[in-house]
C-alpha cells in the first residue's frame, strides 16, 4: 500500500512538473509573440555592405535608386538620387558635357574629366569629378558641400553617411543616464543603440505623449522618452528668407521705348502700390546682348521709387530681339550664362530689388530651354536677394505665343508667375471681342492653378488699363482694332452703356457714318471684378499694363480690393 502511494505521488509530481513546463513554454511563446507583434525588427538594409544615407535626419536608404559609392574618401551619389533628394532640375548639359545643378542660391557645373567645378560663375578646384558607370552617372557630393550648404559625415563604424543642410534648425540634448534608443515609440521595441550618460544626440522632434525622436553621433535614428534627455539646446535656428513684400503685390509696368527717357515721377505717390517695373532692359535686335535704357532719368526714377517704399523690378524684354535671336540664346548654355551674368551686373550696378522677365513670342520647341534659362537664373538672383517674376500668357492658343511656356516649372522656380490676362481678342483676332472678359480670365486662371499646378500665392494677375475700339465696315470686315487707354475712353452722349454680367464689364455699340463701333470697356467696375479673383483664389497680387493709361480712381479700387 505504501509503495502504491509513493508511486501515485511520483506520478502526480510528474504531471505537475509537466504542466509547469508546458505553462512556462506557453508563457515564453506568448511573450515571444508579443515581442514579435510589438517590436518589429528594423527595416533591413539590402545586405551587410549597404551604406545607409541619412539626409536631414531621415534615413532614405530604402528609397535610393542606386547604391552610395565611396572611393578614395570621395562620396558619390547617383544623378537620379540627386534629382530625387536635392535638385529635381539637375541634368547633363550636352553643350558643355557637364552636370548642371541648381540649389537655392547656387548654380554649379561639374564635368567628367577635370577636377574642377564652376560655382556661381567662379571656377573652383575639386578632388574629384563626375563619372559615368554604364548607364548611371555619379556626382561627388562630398566635393559639393558649398553648393548644397551642407555638412557631410561618413561614419564608418555604422556604415552611415549623414548630410545636414545648414539652414535648418538644430536642437541637441544629452542623455541624463544610461538609456536605449528604440526603433518605435514602444518600451518593448527593438533597441537601435545604447546611450551613455552625457552622450549627445540631435533632437529631431518631440510629441505630446512624452516621446522624442533622436539621432545619435553614430547617425542612428530612433525614439526614447523625453524625460531621459537633459540640456536641450537650440544650436541653430532655421533660416527663413525674408520676403521683400509682406502681403500681396500691387505692381504696375512703366513702359517707355528704348529711344525715350524714363518718366519723371517726382512728387507722385500712387496709392497702394508697392512694386514698379520700368522697361529698363531689353535684348539687342542684332545679337541679343543685354541693352539698357536707364541713364540719369532712370537713376532718378529708381530713387523716386525707393523714396516712396516701392520695390523696383525692371522688365527685361525680348521684343526687340525677336523669336530667332531669342531661340539662339536659349539653345546655348554659354549664351544663357552670359546673359545671366550681365543681368547680375546690372542689378548690382543700379541697386534694384529684382527683375521681371518678359519673354514673349518664342518657339514652342524652346519651351524647355526657356525653363532652363529661368532655372539657371534663379540661384544667381537669390544670391543677391533679388525677386524674380516671369510673365506668361493664357494657357491655350498659338504655339509660339501660348504653348511656349512650361507654367508648372516656371511657377515652381520663379518667385512670382505673372499671368498677363489680356488680349483675349487682340490684333490677330478675326472677330471683335473684349480685351479681358472675367469669364475668360477666370477660366484661364483655373487652368494655371489646376492643370499647371502653380501655387496660387505665387500668381500675380496682370490686368489691362486699356481696351480696343473695333471699327467694323458695312461688309462686316474689321477695319481697325485701335488700342484706347482707359483714361481716353469717350462715349458719345446718345450712347448708353450696357452691363455684361458674364464678362463683368460695360459694352457699347454705335454707328459712325457707315461703320459700326464696338467697345468692351475696361474701367473701375471691371477692374474691381478682376481684383476680386485675387481674394477668391488667394493670389499673390496684381500688376497693371501700363502706367499712365488709367483713370485716377483705379489705384484706390485695387488697393481696397486687395485688402
């Protein structure tokens, strides 16, 4: 009996032990499952030899199209990845067989043979050049820190390269005690790295749940509790460029031909205006070189404008040069750079505040070359603190008048895109019509915003201070399309104005002998309706073509409308 009890006890103990073991195994499995669910592993690199790239505290390794290369201490990034992360307009310029990149206020070109780089017009020595490996072009980014205003580090221990642009905010902190950087905002998340007491980190962000995203000195990124950080310090504030004009632009073009002096506006104050665009510069009709019509009168004009607080953004026109010479300049990298350098020198000499590029009547085939001109111009202008606006026509119509602009690119790179919303019916029209009916203006504007995807705050609405008087013969043919300034519109006493609610302007029609006169009137009422579009679409402002065509009440109408 005693032996039987002993055997039964042993058996019971065995069962208990088995149950305990099973319980322990189940507990371990539950914990393992929990850990697997709550603490996913790192996003694994392609292999153990992969070099990680961290740009401004973002690990972009998984988004790279090509591997990073390091040769003789030089760090190479592929052109495709440069395009993705630094300059979407970087490209190989066939004219000079060099890679041209533009970044903020820098334009640089680097070749495939000589160890040199041209930066904002100055030639600098480098320790490497671009290289072509099969179908992949590589750029020696470690030689271009000045171009990108960046600090680049190669951390061999962790196989991480960090690139930090120096115009961004930098906040640092120290670890209060020994702690761990986690992959996710979870206590049970996998550990990215260990921190020792006093070890420095970059604080990328903090949330309201007490977590901080950080980067250690080895380039590793992860999370820890904010309470684990001490001595949080803002080492560098973000550099935000100041705008020349706060709020909306209220500009006018001040046109005078190359044979006429700039107007004397001494004593004039134009209500609400904050920018003026005199026609100081133009491309020569013989060779396309940059010519000027400034002189003493122009210098006095600049002084007058500045004394009234107006920014001076002179117009640069290609009207004299014409379509062929313009094409010749746009299709040559060297000629584009020569023109840009001349613009830089003029801006510096006359101490103006910006420029207005008014290139019209260009070949549709030169659309991308005109974009390249603007892409290459912008860094040089921004280096000097200049504002650049570029004029475009409505996005439909004649190939050489309308389809010659890539409004998406121009609106992206320029400070302002000026939509010249006039000549809906102009000198080439086969039937009479309005200069700028509101329905046409708004439809064209929406195309620029929605189809061309231009930031509304960059769009300046160009408005006409003139109309056309259409004279139509008995046989219905148009005999004249004469331009009539707003201030010179005269309506016979026996003619009554009719309001067109679709065009949002007055219309008149009357007989003059055997002819019929038709006119769609631009006045304070029509301008008020156009200015309302600025508020409706949150545009950057207005500009009027041209000064001295207006009636005296126009500036008050625009000023009030822009509020």
